[in-house]
């Protein structure tokens, strides 16, 4: 009977040790799984925040571009008027507004540049640069250049094309996020 007690105790010790080891291995596996799950959730949240941040930046730039377009149409209307002091004064005020609106579109483009990705950022900067011919044409008209109005009107097509290219780049970036 003494031998069977020893064997029983040995088997119990081995079984208990196996249970403790199995429990330890399971707890390590559970802890690792929980850590992986938490890291995955954090990555997912970061990706969603980035996606929303980019979307907001893209929409802000598109909205500001449309505001600039409305201002350009207003300027075009005044450019069609016969030259006079009132026209020159109004165009001077509109040019000041154009400068203020340009600052906003520049800020929006810089935010897109920060948010990325590169194709959307490049398209945003191209869109920002597409506003320059309007300013140059208005300045030329105010300086007495008879072709200022034609140059101003010629700037519309590249401006709206740059907006379309930005929207395409933003859509591609948003769909790949």
C-alpha cells in the first residue's frame, strides 16, 4: 500500500503541475491575445481618425474653392463694365477680398498637404496655384492692360480642371484608406 500511495501522490503532483503549467500557458496566451486585440483596435481607431481628418480637410478645400469661384464670377461681372473710377474702386475692393480668400485656400491646401497622401497633397497645391492667374489678370487690368479681362476669363478652365483633379485624387485617397 505504501507504493501505491507514493504513486498516487506522484501522479497527483504531475497532474497538478500540468494543470498549473496549462493554466499559466493559457493565461499568457490570453494576455497576448488581449494585447493584440487592443493594438488592433487602437490601429483601427487611428486609421478612422485619419480618414475623418482627411475627409474634413478635403471638404474644406473644396468648399473654399467654390467660394473663390463665386468671387471670381463677381470680379468677372465688374471687369465687363466700362472703365471708370467706380469700376476701378470696386475692383480694388474685390482684389482685397481675393487676397483674403486666397489666404484661406492656401491654409486649406496646407492642411491637405499635412494630412496626405501625396497625390491628394500635390493636387491640392496645384489647385492653390490655379488661383494665381486670376490675381495676375486682375492686377493687369487695374494697371490698364486691355487684355486683363480676357486673361481673367481664360483662367477659369484650368482652375475648374484643377478642382476636378483634386476631387479625383481625394476620392482615390479616401477609398484606399
